[in-house]
C-alpha cells in the first residue's frame, strides 16, 4: 500500500509518477481516474507531465532516479470511457465537498465541458451553486426547451440563496438610519447626544464637573416625508462580468420598494436594455440576459443620465470592467458632467465577492479623475453606501 503522503503526490502528478510511488488501489485508483478524466485533457500540463488537481502545489520530483522529470511522460493509456454523468457521480462519491466544488468549477469554467449544464441527466444530479449559475447564463442559448426548464432550477435555487443572504445585509444596512427630525419617542437607541448637550449646558456645575440633564433630546429613526433618491444600476453584460450581472439583479430586487428609493437596473453591451420592469423576478430577469458581445459604456452612461430626476439625489453605479469599445473621451465627459451636477457616480470593477477583478486601470483612473468613486464592492457594501446617503 502506498503511504498517504506518496499517494497524494501520485494523485497530483498522475501516471508518470507511478514508477516512483507505486500503483494506486481501491478508492485512490477511482479518484485518479476521475482526476485524469478532467485534468488529463489539459495539453499544457500533459506536455510538462504534471497534473495539477484541487489543492495541489507545483508537481515535481525530489531528484535522483525516481524524479518524474527523468521519465517518459504520457497522458494515460488511452481515452477515458467515463461519461460526464459517470464522472459527476464518481466525484460526489469520492471527494469531500470543497474538492467537489473545485472540480465542478474547473469542468465548467476552465475546460468548458458544456455537458455539465446542457445534459438533462447531469442537471438532475448536480448541486446548484453560483459557478453553475454563471455557466447556465453563458450556455443557455445552447439548450433545448427541456434542458432550459431544468436549468431554471439552478437559476431559481441560487438566486433564492443569494436573495436570502443579501436581504439580511440590506436590513442591517438600512436598520437604524436616522433622520434629524426630533421625536417625543424616548428610546435609548434614538438618544441624540449632541443636541442633548447643547440643550442642557445651563445645568453644568463647574465645581462638580458634571452636566445635569433635565431635557434629553431624541431623533426619529425614519423621516415623516422621505426625500426620494434614485439608484441606477448600470451593469456591463460582457462575458467576463457574469458574476456582477447576477449580483446586480439580486441587489436590485432586494432594494426594490424600499421607502425613499427608486431603483433602476439597466444592462448594456453595444446596446442598452432597461430591465427595471423585471427587477421583482431576478431569476426570470437573468434568463433574459445575453452575456457576451462588445461594450459601449459611453452609450449606457448617456442613457443613465437621461433617467436622473434630481441630480443631487441620484446614485449611478456603473458596474463594468472599464474596457471601453465605444467613445472613451465621450465616456469621461459624461461621467464628469454627472459628477459636476451633484450626482454620485460609482465605478465598480466588480459587484460581488471578487476582490481582484480584471479591469482597465487606465480608464478607471480617468473616470476617478472625472469625479467617480472607483473600486469594487460586495452587494452588502453597496446597500450600506446607499443607506448612508439616504439617511443623511
């Protein structure tokens, strides 16, 4: 039996390491077959004789006569007979949850094995998650009606999970947003420290160094007459922005109908599509999104500018990778015009959990110089930003 440490390296390196580690048996041999079905199709790793699997580092030998670098490296004994369904069943049986998620993600995103999201037998078995949702959005044009109906299960399940998580963050962001209007409701949460100090300065006793409070002051937590704000989510639907499109749809749905806020959702590539009427059903909305194509950010910002009702009570959140396929100079001028009129312009390279998005840093810098706030946010952080503006 191969010692556990050697067994792990044998699984990482693949068949070329077997002369040094010994042959696998039992469950480990099944794991090896499942890994080889996926990573054995990588020509670059095949040429280097290395199979890089989930959680592995660089594969290299320790030198000497057992160094795999000295061996003839091959990609295996022939094409695997596993089907996608067989492989999926195997990985769910053989690997822990974290490894399964990595394997499914690599199958969909790295090797573009479309059967994972176009084969009804696979869709019936696979566990819905955000990786699969992105894959569905990218490949739904390949699906026949039967498969599309099964794919909707993934869309609806993942959207519901995201909605539940984000709804909590939105409630936390908007809970306790206070106005400056005084109230007679005496509650410790509503205590106004600064107004109380000013109102009771006459009762300060220098000799005791104490301020006696006779008239505490409180503020209301909501405005009686809310001054409405606008949030215009302007989301790039190019292929690289799939995660941000998903989070934009869910964010818009969670913010929809909040007192004092009018939310718009607009998607764009080289054309502009206003999706605001579909915001209340984000799963259906996402099924209408067409990922890919060119990008005309200037046209989209121009459309958003036309939606602004009160410039000083409007937030335009431009969610894009900033790779402009249209008129870059026009884009900068439009952003500058919006900022100068008092509109809050957010340039978000990602709306989601991606801390290292790929984006055009030169264009992002130009928009920042024009008055936009540029960065990346999670949906919860965007909700917090909106809540802070409304609560002023």
